[in-house]
C-alpha cells in the first residue's frame, strides 16, 4: 500500500493495481480503494486502483511486487501466475527471507519470468483500530529502497519519494546477507524475550543475548562466505562486518518491535523457516554446523506450536 500510494500520489495516472484478497471486496469502489497516507503527521487522501486476486482480467501483469509474508509468497504468485505477461514479466521479491523465497519461486514461475530481489528500510503500518471503507496507513520511518539491476523501476520509486537505488546482483547479495544476519538474530531473540530491538543490548539482557548473537552471526557469515565465494563480497560477509551491522541496526531501531515479535504477539505464524531455518538448511547442504541457528529455529517452532491460533 505504501508503494502504490506513493507512486500514485506522484504520478496519478501511472498504470498500477493493488491485488487484494477477497475479504477486501466491500472496500473496492469502481476498481479503486481510498488510502489515507499519513506522512510527517499530515494525512493525504490517495485513490489507488485495486482488484481482487480472484478476478479474471485480460490485462497481463508485467511487473509484480511481492510484499507478502515469506510463507505466503509462493501461494500468492501461484494464484496469479496465469496472468503474468508471457512476453516477459518481472517479479520483484520484497519479503523477509528473500533468498529462500527466491528459491521457492524459481520452481513455479514460467521460464519467461525474471526474479529480482529488493529490500527497503521504510517503516509503515496500518491503523488496525480504524474500521471503515478507507485504508489508513502511517509512514512511520523514512528509509531507503534497493532493487537488483532495475534502474527504470528504481527511478520510479525514487521519484515517488521512496529513496531508491538500483544495485548490481553482487551488491544486492551482500546487502541481503546483512539483512539476514539481522533477522536471524534480532527477530527470534526479541520474540522470545518480548522486548524491543535495542533492549537486546541493554545491561539486564546483554549477558545472555550477546553470546547468542555472536554465535548466530558467526554461523551466518560462514554459510554466506561459502555460498558467495566472490572476493568482492568476502569482506562484507565477514563475521566482523555482519556483527557490526547487527549492532548498528539494534541501535538505529532501538524502540522498534521486530516483525517476529509482532507475529507471536498476534498469535500468528512466524517467518522463522525463511530465516534461521534457511541458514540451517544451507549449513546442512554445505557441511557447516549451525547449532545456534538450529536451536533458535527449534525454540520458535515450539513457541508457535503452543501459542499460534
């Protein structure tokens, strides 16, 4: 919703459409939904074209942004795969656990479709307390957006206020391994400790959490350097580089509640399979022991089994 509203706010006639599940049907009026985008404390009303995923529309999809939970991505893409432009479509993966999601999607997409990785540090949430036909979303944190080898799309996002950069595949790979190191350490630990990101470094928790973060990041680094032997990436994938990045994110997002903490609070499934589970799987395939990631994966899955509705 943030991307669609931002683009339409800057380019009111740009041809895009939000693909929504069937329960959104009552809020679609004349093939549009109304989004109230709150930015810098100021609301802006933006009409955005929308359609149901289940609708049958003749217009082919040329560029698809997948911004679902990681475990929903393959089903979401499969549900509209017949509508992908057979002359060449592009699927942009904007999910946590993007590497694991890419592996899943590669098995189900048509051969004419290209997968591109992307990531963003913008913070946005929907006002869940609001009931009605309008969608209220709050752009809570200004950030940056990165996409793999797609300068035209990056320019569109940048001109729409999403501060975007197109990166080479190697640059994107390095950035996403950094993000995976963060998500494998901060997400499960904050979920288990029921704390904000920055509290992992606080005096009362650090004695227990810091050694675990050390082990998690060390294992992620070993796996990453084996998967990506390019000399250009080795320094950015080293334990020291990844560990520094994790600490920096903890400090920069001190009061943030991680997505996994929000998931367990809402008694919803987590993305652990696509984070620590992915590192564990790669470790087994490569002959690298990953006991710290294995343990956090097991603990979160046990927690899910006990608390998920």
